[in-house]
C-alpha cells in the first residue's frame, strides 16, 4: 500500500526519526540504548526528536496511581515519621 492510498500526503522520510525515539521511550527502552540505536550522540538531539503527547502524560499519571494503590503507605505521620532527621542526600528511597 502506498502512502497516498493510505491517505498520508505530507510524510517525509526524516519524520521517521521523530517516531523512533518516541516509540522506544514508550516501549520502556532506556535512553542510552535508544540513542545508540537511532544514532543520536547528544541528549539535546534525543529531546528534539522525542515527542511527549497528552496520552504520554495520562499514562504516566496512571502508572503512578497504580503504584501508589499497590504500595499503600500507612498514615503520613507513620510513614514519614522515621525520616524527620534524615537529610535529602541520605535518603535512599521514597517511602
């Protein structure tokens, strides 16, 4: 099937360089590996070709919601009480 038959009239080959980084990110491939695959040598180039859309933001919020639902902490005072005297640099993980 040609692009014209599919109703795609404004695709340039270079547009695919924008799709690949976005698809790698969405698939969960780490940035360094994806950059090597697509040939980006800098974070700036990676960011320029990686698209964040509304659905990406929604999925991120859903993942955090699911995580928090599955890892329900106790009350705020109970969970964070042990962290009162710990500096941000000393803290290794989020409760």
